[in-house]
C-alpha cells in the first residue's frame, strides 16, 4: 500500500459524491472526520496469548517489550463533487516499534516504515 494506491481506491469508492456525502460514507466505514479530512488508525499490539501459544518468533519472552504496529489512512476531499482522481488526496503511514508490556504505546515508541 502507498499513497497513490490509497488515493485510487478512495476515488473509486467516492466518485460522484459531494464532500458531505463522501465524509458521511467514510465515517460510516469507521473513519473519524474533521472538516474535509477523514482518518482511520489501526493499531495492533502483540498479545500474551500470541506469546504463550507460540505465534511469535522463537526467543521472545512474555516480559520482553512487545511489538506494536500502527497504520494510518488519511483521505481528504479537495473538490466538490468528486469527479477526477485529483479531487481526492490520500496519505498512508505505517509505523512499528516495541512497547513495554505494562503500558500503552506512545508516539515516541514508533519508527516510520512507510510514509
């Protein structure tokens, strides 16, 4: 996944929509909307069950920092109505890092893999 692929997918889904229709569609699909921009964040943290049942690389232990990843999809409607690919802007961001088991992740825990 990259920005241009996300932009193409967003355009195919939102073609012909007005800004308000597009924002409403994205919010119903799980995005959060602010103005003409919608964002969806998916965060995954390795669970204790994954460690216990061996669904992780050998050598990791329960008390080690756990791997965490965060993927952010951001779509912005630039023109109303959406009639061409340039009427939609998209940003895809993938981050990964290690987080201590005893706390939630912080922005400083992550390293950007793809932006």
